[in-house]
C-alpha cells in the first residue's frame, strides 16, 4: 500500500472532485485548485447512467444526487418531419441532473472528507517530480498531482503527453431553458421523454433536467455556419425541424447566451495517462463527443479508480501503471463507440433511420453502446443501488 501523502489537484470538475474525495477518504491531505471564481458556473444537464449511480452510492451521496434530478421514462428518436423512428425505454440512463447540483454535492462531500478547495486558483504548470505552479507564481509540492483540468489541460500539454487529437467534423452548443406548465402536463400524460431529432446533419436533443428546467443540445457540422450561430438562428433551425418552431423560439428567447458557446467535439488519446508523480484524468486524458453520455462517467470512474489503485499498490509508480491498465481499455471502447454512434449524422436520411433502429434489433450493437453504463466501476459495490 502506498503511504498516504499530499495531493494537489487541478480542476474541480467531475474528475477532480471525485479524485479529491477518493484520496481524502483514504487518508491523503488534498488541495483542489479551480480557476473559476465559483464552482457551479455551468448549468447544463448530465445523463446519469448505472455506472455513475454506483459511484455516487460508493461516495454515500446517491439519494441527494437523485433528489435534485428527474427520472426519464423513454428516449424518442425523431426524423426531421417529427415522426418517431425509434422509441426506447431508458433502462440504464434514466436520470437527468444538472451539473450544478452534482458539482455542489461532490464539493461538499470533498470538504467533509477534509479536502481544501480553492476557487480563483489557476494552475499554470506541473512537473513530474511533484511541483505544481500557480498563476500567482506560487509553487507547491505534492506526492501526487492530479491533472483534471479538462479538455484544454495545460498540464497535459506541458508534458507533451498527447498522442492523437481527432477534431470531429461536428460540434454543439448546450443550454438550459425554463420548463413550462404545458411541458409538465405533457409528461403527466405520456411520461417524461428525452427527444433526439435528426434532420440532415443537424440534431436537436432536449430533455427535462429537473421539475423546472429543460436541457437542450443543438449539434451540427462545423461547416454549417447558420446552425452554429449563437444566439440561435431561428429560421435556419426551423427549416430543418418545421414542427419544432415553438421550441426553437423558446430556445432563442430563454437561453442565457452569455453562458453558451458552440464547441467542436474532439477525441483525444494520450501516450500515457501519467508522468512521474502526475496522473492525468477525465477530459484532459480522454475527451470524447457526448453522444453516449459517458464523458463525466469515465472522468468519475477513472478518478475513483485512481484513488483505489494508489491505496492498493506498494508504491506510486506501480499504482499509476495498474490504474491505467485497469481503466484505459473500457475508456477507449467508449471513445470508439461514441464516434461510431456520432457518425450517424453523416448518413443519408433513409440510412439514418435504419442505423438508429439497428440498436433495437441487434443486441450485440446495443451491448457495445451500453458497456460503460453496465460496468461496475473500481471501488464500487456490486449490489444494486436502488
Ligand atoms: C454538449 C455536451 C454534452 C455532454 N453531455 C454529457 C452527459 O450527458 N453525460 C456525461 O457523462 N458527459 C457529458 N458530456 C461530457 C462531460 O461534460 C465531460 O466529459 C466532463 O465534464 C469531464 O469532466 P472533467 O472533470 O474531466 O472536466 P471538466 O468538467 O471540464 O472540469 C475541469 C475543471 O477544471 C477547471 N480548470 C481548467 N483549467 C484549469 C487550470 N489551469 N487550473 C485550475 N482549474 C482549471 C475548469 O474550470 C473545470 O471546472 C457532455 C459534453 C458536451 C460538450
């Protein structure tokens, strides 16, 4: 067992906070640096699948997490004319919860475990021998540094760990709008639904996020300048989804556009997930497009897996090697299948419906998409969570 020491963590997102809890629970002193002034700035929604509920159960906060979200009964995939192409019950991913709610509970849990969280603290650099440098010029020493500083990680880049970065041809913008009494009445009639509508190379995905909010993602190709615009170009989107005019108008009117920006999706692969005393995790190590809703899931699974590996192995080098051996294959499986699912966007309409439906008729395909959701994360109890 590696003796507990001191950890400095860059980033108080899903990965950084779960690493903080996992290490603090195992006797480490932990300090988390978050460059934002507040922890809970972004208000978008997260699909909570079984692997994530197991993590929250292992951390003892599952009931509080679920109390702030909403249960979804089914996923409807529609074509541009509004016809339902596929209707699936949401067995494994039936909760939608706002990022704000999850991050604030993880932060509280990390502080209860003894971790210190410093907001407005930007990490400028870290070295494999265990030094971390802040923007303020201050240098701190650590036995373990966790780079959980997101998709544009400065620590990862300073270590030249990137093996491959694939920029997808598509990207998206996510926003949250208020939920009206009419939306809620529809739920009461037909059950709560996540709607995913495809038309040519544009996609609208929306879903209740809580009793009072709807979470929306608009995705399109990078070359589609009209669809990429923020605030949203109502006419461009209405042309593709004529039956969704009222929703598109609400998105244009009710979104806080200062908080939203269109981002191009990317998939990253590192040569190695660690260097000396630095472990890289979450989007910093393995970013993926959002189609299977597992980016945060893998960030949290790999963060808890890191704390377990460090606790079990005789020294840090063995721990980091074992951690990567254990967690990396599933992460790369999800990255691969996320890209395959996302490729549906470039298919012609008739083939798109067939491809979307294939999931229902080919159990092997459905199993590939849901492998991460069904996985028992390292450090979690195999007993059912609910
Ligand atoms: C449109 C879209 C929809 C998505 N939907 C889902 C979904 O439904 N389910 C799901 O599981 N995933 C989803 N994801 C993916 C998910 O958001 C990410 O995979 C997840 O946020 C990664 O967590 P993380 O902790 O690695 O990084 P982040 O959540 O990005 O956290 C990184 C943190 O580090 C901070 N930081 C950055 N640089 C520094 C620095 N130098 N010093 C200090 N702090 C720093 C940032 O401010 C941030 O708080 C979606 C992504 C997109 C783009």
